[in-house]
């Protein structure tokens, strides 16, 4: 089979479409013949040499994929060869085949093309686990999403609106904010021209956001806490703005607020299985009914992973960038 390898860390040109040994389904796993994978910023960090796969995971990049089951390993039930699926991965999505723990599989939603299903697993599991399982967003509350036009952001908008929450987003261009509005965002903030703290306070009569989903980390830490409502919850899922920041503990105490920080890739199998099960129970009915949909900016050949990484690094896209196998 072929896969994207990284002989030496570096820029997009470090991604090489190579012939590699075939993936094999082990105990509790299925073998997926990949139709498409999706690009995540974690893949870029891996390419640069900053984010190695967890022990035992595939060495190839790719945290999600879609395709068809080609083989079933020992101890697996409930799936059949030929089933169209999408999968949450610890690695290996940039390949023609990948072995996946059965607990990390999801069926392709009704009415959705199998290719586009590749845009779902990582973003849906990230949003559901952080915004709903950890931060417990409730109907009538306000969610602030940084990077509202990203894959994570476009899904967070839709899921929050589906449960009856109000959504504020930040983005860097009018075009991106317009797309967020089309998805249901109520409060549109151009972070290049506006202060998100002031805008959120203004839109909530001074209360602030009940939940903030943050991909920036250190750069926004103190301002995020300032933007929180009393009993607010800040969920940090990224470090695009750095890893070390100062925090006013008094503000946090006065607001009785909470901060959580999670990553998905390195979680134990049982935790990922629980998240995927919750997603299938709560999110998949919305997808099957067509109430929410992944947002896909473009599709490129898997062999041109370098081009896809350039698109994501330039941040001109909206939603997800997919890699499609030959």
C-alpha cells in the first residue's frame, strides 16, 4: 500500500507519498480501505517534528478518515466487510489502508457522501467531548468559539445551535464571518478589528460567555477568563497562541469559573471509545436527519498532502481540507 511518510521533519515538502508495508487488522481492530482523510493542525505539528504519534500508533499522519471495511480482526462484532465507515485515529489516515480499533468506528451518516464523512470524526469528537461532556453547555447559554470558520469552529456552531445555545465566534475576515452566520452564529467578531471581550460583554448585557472553546492557548488566556460569565467554563484545545501565559487567579475565583485543557490523540483507548459512543448517541441522529453537516473547503489528492498542508497553514480555508485516495 501507499502512505504519506515523513523521512525528515520540515515544511510541506517533507511529506512523501511512499510504498509501505500493508496495514493489518489486529485483535479488536478492523482494516479500513481509505477513501479520504482530513488535514488537522496536529498533522502539521507532526510533520514539523513537534507532535509524535503515541506509542503503538501508526507512524503516518492523519487523525481521521473515511472508507470501507476491508477486513475484520479477531474479537470484533457488529461490523461487516464492505460497511462504509469513518474513524477517529491516533495516526495513519494519510494512507490507502489503516487498522482501526473497532470502538473508534462510526457509520457514514445517512445522505452523506463517504468522502465527506472523513471531515467528521476528529472535529465532532473534539467538540462534543469538550463543549458538552466537560464544559456542559446548556440550552440558553452563550458559547464563544475562537476560529469559528475552522473545521472545529463550523461544527461547534452547528452543535451548539442544535441544543439551543447562543453562539459567538471570532474570525479574521468578513467572508469567514459570513459563513459562520450562515451556519447559525449569532455574534460575529472580527478579531483583527474588534476586542472579543468587549463584543461578548456587549452582546450578553455584560454577563459574558458561559463556555469558551479556545484554540489559541497562552495568547488569549487572561482575556478569555475576563470574557467568561459567572460560573463560566473555558475549554482549551490548542496552543496556536503559545504555551505560557499569565492568569489573574482573583478573576477566576470571583467568577467561580473553571478551566479545562484536553487533547484527544493520546487518550487511552477506553476514553476514546466512550467519546465515540457518546457522539454516536447524541450527534449521529442530527447528522442522519441532515440538521448538521461537515463543512468541506476542498479536496486534494492524497499524494498532494504537501499542497493541502500549505492551504491549512495559510488559513485561507473555511471548514476542512480533505485528502482523497486514488
